[in-house]
């Protein structure tokens, strides 16, 4: 089974192709271009380098957030278009869950993504005997509040993801927090493929219309509209 996975929930555009659970190629680019400019050319180049066509893909997978509202919409629209054209299934995967899969040590894993304004998206997972399980839902929170929550909640926490310098300093002050290597903080697409394959094997199925971005909070456009009502 060949899986094409895409993530556009952060500043990094990433895509990956796996075959029978083994990654055979992936690209990740962090640049000033928007996802709408870089994503499709990146997918095209990856397919060409591997001697494949979109019609060879058996399953599509996409990061559903939380993260950039615009980025999520671009990634979701691209994957759904591919799936509709070639009549293939799609599986959505939490961006934070995909980040957690970059950690290999046992214990508590907390993936985070900067949401600006002193806020962060975060989730909490545990890893035991190589199995990662979610123990807290994805949430948007002010970093001050998160630091207060974490002080005595877990004996040891590995933090991974994208965070501001200010957030790093706040978390660094906690004795129970350690940080993943910077090189692991935004490698997401290949993990989305792994999680999607696990879900597919377990019988996970959803209609295409049910695969939606997980914004966690309302978009700015929605908030502005509500203010005018």
C-alpha cells in the first residue's frame, strides 16, 4: 500500500510517500512562499523522483491541525481534490499526535505549536513499550496557565514542536521538562503516514466530508463576524 501524506499546519510544508509502512521519500521546506505556492509543486517533484503518479497512491493522509487556519485549509483542499479525482480514501491525523511520534523515549510527551499572543496549542501523550497513547485532548491555552498546570502534574515531560523564545524560557524553568532536539520539531508528514496506516488497518473509515480541520478555536474571520452581529 502506498500512502501520500501532507502537512501544512505549520510554517513548514511537508509531504511524504510510504510503501507498506516504509518511507520511500519525503520533502519538508520552510520558506517564505505560502503553502499554496509550494505544496503542489513539491508533491509533483516527489512523485517524479520516485517514478510514481498520483493514480499509484492507495491512501491519502493529511494533518488536520491544530495549526495555521489558512495552511490547514490548503492542505485539506489539496488532499480532498486528489482523493476525489482518483476515488481513494483519506485519513486525517492530529498534527500534535504526529509530532509526538518523533519521540522514542518512554514516558510523557507534550507536543506544542505556537499560537501567538502568548498562547500555544498542546496535547499530551504517553509512550510505553513503543506504543503512543493520547492522555489529554488537543487544547489552546495561554503559556502562563500551561506552565502552572505542568508544575506538579507529571514527573517528567518531553516537549517537542514549535514555540516562541518566551515560551521556551517559561518551560525551561520547570524541573520536570526536557526538550526534544530542534531537528525533530517539525518533521511531521512521515509520521502522518505511519499513523494513517495504523488507523486504516484498524478499520478506521470516514466520509470525505467528515475530514475537517481541527482549529481548536474559531478563526479570525468567524470572530470578526460575531462581533458585527
